[in-house]
């Protein structure tokens, strides 16, 4: 993939899973807007949805939103995905600001905040986001459990959590990142078709060859369930690109995953 190149489908990719900021458990290369833009050009990514990685671990993750908005204003290819904390009294104000700034989505990571994913406060945030037309992004995990720091005691979002959340209100739409095949199958096969249509899964943590989990999932549940996400800088962008290159996708299916599915989710 040469700088500024497009994908095999001819479409420019939208990366829904990118981060700025530092990570508390290990040193990572990158973490700046400039780093992301270089990686985007190298991997044919037109736009990236960006979250504040450091702020996920703060008592008030919404304090990282101002930096996201500033970066999005200064770097046209980057779009801010602000955090909303259901346990804080001003969560609706944060949501309304996000809507006014025309963000593509908001993020809620309850287990990192010490809240049950099915707490009534979380459900209230998701319902209000749905009323405002905002998809909600959640990370199942940020790292494989085998490489976590001993001090990282955060749990993972379970299929039961996700099924309960998508059923909490018919306006709720979820963009789920860092899920593996087992999680995706348990949610999709345990949901109604209407519920499953309101969830998109990024490909950042679904294995490609030789295990071929992504190929199996696309064959079983269809390309319309997935969106492109790299996990930069926690993960390598080329890995996500390679997973798609190694799939036997039609040009239409490729466009669905690279941008079409997420575009229909945007407000």
C-alpha cells in the first residue's frame, strides 16, 4: 500500500477505532494526531474516528473531550468521538455538546469507569444518545488478557451485556470494537435480526488467516455487520488492511466494510 493509495475496491477507508494520547500500562509508539495522519496516508484511510486513550482511565473521562475537539478542528481527516460518563451529573450536557459539534458517535466504556454495563444510568445515556441520533461506541477490551499489566483489573464486555444494551431501547445503535469471533457470534445469534442490524463490529480483533475467523463470520452473518477499525496506535493498521485483502470479498462487500456500513450509522 503506497502513500495516499486507495483500497482494492477503489474506496477510501473510514477507520472507526483510532486513538490519541498515552496508555498507562505500556509505552506505545504514536499517540499524536500527526502520527495518525502519517499512518492514514500509508494505509489508504480517508477519515479516522478518534478517541482519547488516556482519558479512558481518568475519573472524569469527559475532561479529555476538549483536546479531541481541538485536534479535530486542526486536523481535517480526524473526527472526535467524545466520552460520556453515565455516572456524572452532567452527562446530558456532554451529549448535547457532542450533537451540536456534529460528531460521528460518542463513546461509553462503563467497565473502565467502574460501572456495570447494564446500570440504569448507562441505559439512560444510550437511550438519550439514540434520541439524538448518535451511535454509541464501546470497547470490549483494549488488550488481549494474556498481555495485560497485573494492575489492569478491568473486565471485558460480555455478550450478555451487549444483548441487554441493544434491547434496552429501539433507538440504540452500537459500534463495538475489539470483539473476537466468539463474542460476535454469541451476540448476533442471540439477537433478533432487527437488534443485530443496530450493531456494527470493527475488525481490529477478529483473526484472519490461518484461523480465518473473519472469513467465517462474513460468510455466516454477512459483510453488512462489520466496519473497518485499526486500533491505532495500540495495534498495527496494516493488520486490519491485510485481513480484508485476504478475504474473498466482492467489491460491494468491500465497500460495505470499509465505509458503507458506518456511513449509514452516522447522524
